[in-house]
């Protein structure tokens, strides 16, 4: 009994372990997907509102243009197909009308043949009325004539007359049958022509409708081309404006970097040791865009995201990552309200942390703050499309991954 229980327990573990591993892998993939989404949203935060709006308009215009071009292609293809069908139907209609005309001519001929046969029979009937029935004439000859030669001659004449009468009657019957057949054929051809005409008329209406749709699609494409060009021009202008602002921000960064380097030369001592957990987390929110090299979602250039973006609703307190001195509190068109906090030397290099996009700060240049103290509030100033904190760590003025120190 014990052995059986152990076997069942082992079997349960064997089954559960792969399921647990699969579940862990699924959760890991889910976390990675969420991280990628947050990263993409964070990257968008690092662009000016004007550029984001222009890029959205450009993307929308391009999407609408592509959709309109697809509709145009479909409409033009349908219109071309309808035109080909129309040409085929017109040819069929012409053939049917020609066949109807030929059938009508044949009908007229058949009618005339019946008329002629009737006239011939009429003349024969009149002759029989005047001269007597050929059959009775032959009987009279046989009863009254005494000369065999005369009887033979008269009988040949009577036979000829009777044969002509039979031929005329057969021809009349044949002509009438041909007339009836031709009348039926004409009716069938007339019906076929009517069907062809109706189908051709319906396809013509369809063709004209499709040609109108194609014309409207072409007009829509032309309008959207103009709109896309205007959106592209607006995006280009916004891009150039952002480049000017970015150059100004870089110049400002270089000036502060020189200040950091000068302070580092004058500093002595500081912290030495393990830096894991050295920094206090500036906000409790999750990471929306990590530090590192990546392609910008709008500009598409390969560049360094020199800090870590944290989710931080507007008004979230910004905490001091360590004790130190505020060396600069400035405005940047790119980074909004920025605050540089000097934490002194860490393993032989000056460490300065930077808070960006704040709505406001409670401390100013020269202030001494303690680890965990509130410095200000998170915001969405500068190049930002939503409230968050772009947190940067500088060692001797060079950016490093902040998460290595938390």
C-alpha cells in the first residue's frame, strides 16, 4: 500500500513539473510582452508632443492612402472586368441580332413559298373545275374509247395531271411545316435577343457604377496624396524643430558635465564597495522603458536611451536616490524640469543622478538633501506625452544603467 502511494505521488510530481515549467515560461513571455509594450510607450514619451501628433497624422494619412489605393485597385479591376464582359455581351448581342435577321428572312421566304404553293393549287383546282376531275376523266376515257392507243394517251395525260396535283399538295404540306418551324425559330431568336439585350443593359449599368466607383477612388487617392504630403511636411518641420531643441539640450548637458567633472576633481573619499541597492528607488512605479540602445519609434535612428523611465502618475513624489547636494535645477525643452543631484564619489567616480520631466521641484540649486527625501513631483514637461520619470545616473558625467545600482 505504501509503495503504491509513493508511486502515485511520484507520478503526480512528474506530471505537475512539466505543467509548472510550461506555466512559468508562459508567465515569463507575458511579462516580456508587457515589458515590450511599456518600453514602446516609454520611447514615445521621449519625443515632443508636436512630433508625436505629426507622426500620428502622417501614419494615419499613409494608412488611409494605402487603403484608398487598394480600393482603387479593386474598383479599377472590377471596372475593367465589367468592360470586358460588356464587350463580350455586345458581340453576343450583335450575333443574336444577326441570327434573328437571318431567321426573319428565312421566315419571309417560307411564307412566300406557302403563298406560291397555294396559288399553284388554286390554279389546279380551277382547271379541274373547268375540265373535270382527272380521275373521272380517266374512267370516262376507258369506258367510251374504242381505240387502245387513244386510251393509252389519255391515261398518260390523266396520270400526269394527278401526279402534279399530288406533288403540289406535298409541297404545300412541306412549306407549311417549314413555315411553322421557322416561326418557332424566329420566336426563339427573338427571346434570345431580348435576354441578351437585358443582360447587356444590366451589365452596362453595373459597368458605369464601377467606373464611377473607380473615379471616386482615384479622386480619394489624389486627395489623400495631398494630405499625406502635407502631413509629411509637418512631420519634417517638427523633426527639425526637435533637432534644434535636442542640440540645445546636448549643449546644456555638456556644460553640466564639465561642472560634474570639476566637482569630481575636488571630491575625496566617498563610498567604496558593493553598489547593488546603493540607490534608493526614486518612485515606486514599474519600468516603462529601460536604459540601453534602441531604434527610436518615430525618428528610427539608433541611439542611447540614457536613463530608465518609470511609471509615475503626475504628482507622484520624487525621492532622493541618496544623500547629496543639488548642483543644478534647470529647464530644458527636451527634458522639461531637470534636477541634478550630486551623491559624491562612488568607487572612485563621481555619481550624479538626474530627474527629468518633473512638474515642479521642492528644492533648488545648492540644497543638501537626505536619502528618501521628497525632491518634487513627477510630471510630463518637455518631450513627454504622459506623466513619468526619466531617471539618469552619471558616473563622471557619463550615463550608466540605473538599475545596476538599485
